[in-house]
C-alpha cells in the first residue's frame, strides 16, 4: 500500500487497547493478551522504523492501571521488564532509540535498572524514537511541569511573564520531540484515557475497531493514508 513520503506524520501516538478482551474472546487469561500485544508492538515499531517514521509513542501502563487486579499488574510489570531487557538488544541492532515516559520513581528497583539500561544502550541510535509511556498519566505530567516551573519562579530563575507554551513543553516528558501528528486508538474505544493531553491538542485522531493484537503493518499504512487525506488547519479557516 502506497502513501506519500512527502506528507508523512513525524510522530504517531498509539493507545494499544484491547489486549484483555482479545484474550477473553479466545478463552485465555489477560496475561496471554498482553504477551501477544507485546509481539504486535515490536512488529509495528520495526515497521515504523522501516518506513522512516521519526517518533512513535505507545501507552503501555497508565498511573490508573495500578487499580487492576494485583495478579494482572504483577504479570504485566514482569512482562514489561522482560520486554525491555530483551527488546533493547534487538532495538539496538535495528538502530531504534528507546525512551521511557512516566513517573519512574514509583516503579520497582529492578524495573528502574532495566529502564536506565535500555535507554543508555539505545541513546545514540538514529532511527525511530520509540517512546514507551510507562506509569504515565497526562494530568500527573502537567502537575509535575507546573511544580517545576513554579519552583523556578520562586527561585527567581524565571519571571511569571516568561511562562510560555515552549517553556511548558520543555518541562514535559516529551521535551525536544514534536507533538504527535496522529493518534491511533485500537479496540473501538473513543477516549484519550489521560494520554498526552498537552501534546495531542492539534493531533488527528483515528479510532480503529480491532483489538491491538490484531493490528498489522497494513493497518498502520491505512492510518497514514487516512491522515494524508485530512487537511490540518490548526485553528485557521
């Protein structure tokens, strides 16, 4: 499937929804769905790198996901840590740069070590930047940014009148990266679920009626083609 290389989105964000319901439909536990979802993610990121996408950000675990059943959370955290340990090796050979977005202090010591090792290993890679939103909450991200800016005002490092969109953006986890041009959410759900509320204000949204483990490379192609059909006005006529 062909799409215009001239009008490629620079950054695609994905809410990978539907792992649990996909597993339930097959009579399998939630952990099975998450494992298959991880395989799909690796495939899609590899393809995104192949077609020259600059940035891809995925919602792996939200600050609200801690409310799920304890067994599921433990299994998901173990899966994520193993994924980072193993995938970082393959990502490095494929020139993929991995970054983790979220409150890392709330994670286990072992997970934090895996995260830092993964980011350090791939930091000099020049292919797609693969952002994994892990223990991420959009409102939490904004609160942290506000506190940081307020501290700098209090310490007289900046003046209130100098607070700008650029300053706020530079205090977010995505500092230095372009905002997503396109948001994809799978499983047919029609909400943002506290994902990148600042960064998505002018993004195009696409809701796909299939569960994440069923998402294929051709679905990403179709999403890019749909994006290229749209006219982005950014508030203009």
